[in-house]
DNA sequence: GCCCGGCCATACATCTGATGAATCATCGGA
DNA sequence: TCCGATGATTCATCAGATGTATGGCCGGGC
């Protein structure tokens, strides 16, 4: 195994075993390199790699620290990784979302506080306002509101791993050309209706209903995309 | 933004835009560094980082290549990332598995070929044989068989993203001390029974039944772990 | 006494150049 | 034809030097 890979493993082990805890500062490059028995250059490659996946946080002039290592931090690496997939994988991702989001939404119907649920209302209505204006900026805002709406509900499940996963899986779906097409065939109105329905189900504390609407919501996007790919090709 | 981070983004863009395709070879370090306007050292850090998440594959004496970028390749980064979480996150992970695996199992009941389902039988029976002997080596084999059983079914869903995700989420569960404890209270027998039940449901092509058994199976582990943590502490 | 701005030690960022090691293709001999 | 030696290519690793951002110390002013 390459020295750098060895270093990655060593640092990982230091964290896993608890020798290094979240927030801890690593020895300075020169010292750590010496301790691990390799050059600064090679060590830096290891640190940079662990930095990319958000395990380490390097601050010039300050030092290198272990991140919080919380699920929401580590799992957004998933989003980065998914960026590399082509549109063909979007369908598979969407299928996974169709499994996870309804479950999360049902959980949220039980777990979210009344205040949290109420605050979702603004997102739903913002969405509505935007659709009325219908300009391009508005669409971006709509997209952001949609993402935030789903993010809040996922968080409402009470499971940070689930929430982060959903969040990561949502990004590539939206980044793809999906929305451009969707907004062209008045799917905007349908999306808003479904968001409202989900919101209502949460207010009513009806997990099953919330789950069903979430499924309908995702399946709608999925079905449209399936048709779109079928006709438009790659 | 740091030069190296810039380089990471540039290389990522080259791949996302299709300038670099899976399997393609990158220009040699010196040339690419020159083209991106940075030193070889800095470029190497970028390449190493992308190599850690399985986007690039560096081969000494040969060159640097873009990997297949298939979901199963990219998503096993998730497993690496999850290694950094403590046992406290295992419950959250398990909860996600309880959502994903039943769904995948139900899909598998529809999608898997008769031959694939039949081949699962050997895994189930291997499991049984091992439990009879009951030695330590046997337990490791049992663990491997369990992992393989779930992996095959996940693959049987026909969705590689789903399969990879499940696979990645399974690893940390098993790596934790979960199994050590589970095997101590004759949960082995129950596990085997449940595997057999899932297998039977697949043979019968009963998605709902398969889903239910999968839920029961995961929930069993989950419940045991919850109790275990409650009593044993960190 | 408190606050603000500059100075400086520290630590990461980046570059350059050199040497070692693995791989692959080529070429010559059996 | 097959196989092993050889050399070119490319990554692996190191050492040392210089640039740059950060944080804290310290002194002056209010």
C-alpha cells in the first residue's frame, strides 16, 4: 500500500479509536509527517483527501482540525459523489428517494413540533407566490423552496442520517434538467398542491396520509422523468 | 479558494461535462499541472483526493484513469465515511436500513430470476451449518453469509444505487459490536429462520410477505441494539 | 480600564528539482 | 512462436525554499 494511503488509514484509525476527537487539532504538518514517517508532501495528500470528505478541516495559518463528524457533515460527501453520475442514474436515485421520503414524511408527522410544522407554511405559500409571477428568478426561488421544504421534513423525521441522505439524494435530482422540463408543463401547480397536501397531513398528524402524498409527489417527478428520457434520449 | 480545491473542481467539471469519460486516461501529472496552472505537488493533492472517493484510479508506472463511475463504485465511499461514526449513529443507520431493505426485498421478489433466488438457498443453508458448529471461525463465516445474503437481495432489486446504499449501510452495522452480542443470545437461530422466511417469500414471489419478513429481520437487530445500548452505555 | 491597530510567530499553501519504483511496450534470443 | 531482458514512461516520495493567512501579543489612544 502506498505511503499516503497508509497515512490516510493511520489518521482514520486515530479518529476511530478516539485518540483524535471531533474538534481536536492535529499536530502540525511537519510533526505529524515525522511521526508517521513520511514527508510533508505525502502527508499533505492524505490530509487533503480526508479534507475533501469533510473529516478534516484545514485552516491556513491556524492548523488542521477534526470536524464535528456529525452525520450531516459526513454524508454530504454523498452529494459530491452523486454529482459524477449522469442523468441515467437520476432515475435510480429518484427511486430511492421514493422509498426514503415517504418514510421520513410519515415519521415527521409524528415527530415534528407544532411550531416546526407551522413554519413550513411559509415555504408552501412562497412557492405559490412565485408560481404566480412565473419569471426565471422565481423558478430558482421555487426550486430553493422545494428543496428547503423537503429538507425540513426530512430533518423532522428525527433521524439525522436519514435526513442527510435524503438531502444528498435530492441535490442531483434538482441539478439535472428535470426541473427545466417540469416547469414547462404546468407541473408547478401540481407540485404546489402536493406540498400543501403534505403540509395538511402533517398538521393533521396523519402519518399514513403524509406518506401517501409524499409517494405521489416523488412518483410524479419520477414518472415525468421516465417519459422524458424515453422520448428525448441522452 | 485554494489552488488545489480549484483543481479538484476543474477535474470534476471535466468529468461531468463529458470531456473525460469513464476509463479515460488523464494527461500525465506534469502536463495536467501545467494545463491547470499549478505545480505537480498541488495537482497531486487534488488527484489523491479524487482517488480516495473512487473517482480517479492512479496506477504507478502507468497513468491516472477515470473510474467506471458506476454507482456501486462511487457509493462505497459512503461506507468509508460511515466508519468515522461512533456506535451512537448505528441506530440511525439501522433505522434507514429498516426503511430501505424491506423495499428492496419486495422489489427483489418481483425482479430476481428464478436462478438467482435459487442460488440464495446455499447461503441460507451455509448459515445453518455454521450455527451448528458454533465456533468462532464459524461466526465470521456466518457474518459473511449474512452480508452476502442481504447484498444479493439488494442487487436483486434491480436498482444499483439502492443496492450500493444498502451495502454501504450494512457494513458499519456489522463492524460494530452488534454481532458479538447478538450471537450470544441464540439470536443466530432466529436470524436463520428469518433468512429462510425471506427466501421462501422470494420463491413464492410474494413481495408483501418478503417485505414484512425483511422488516421483522432488521427490526429485530435494531431492537436488540437499542436495548443493548440502553443497558451497556457507550 | 477598555478598545483598537499594528507587529510577529506560527502553520498551512505552493513551487521547484531530484531520485526511486512500478509498468508497459519493444526487441532480441532461444 | 514464446519468453525474458531492456528502456522509456509515469507515478511515488522526498527535501528545501518561499509565499500567505491567522491568531495572539503588545502598546497607544480614548
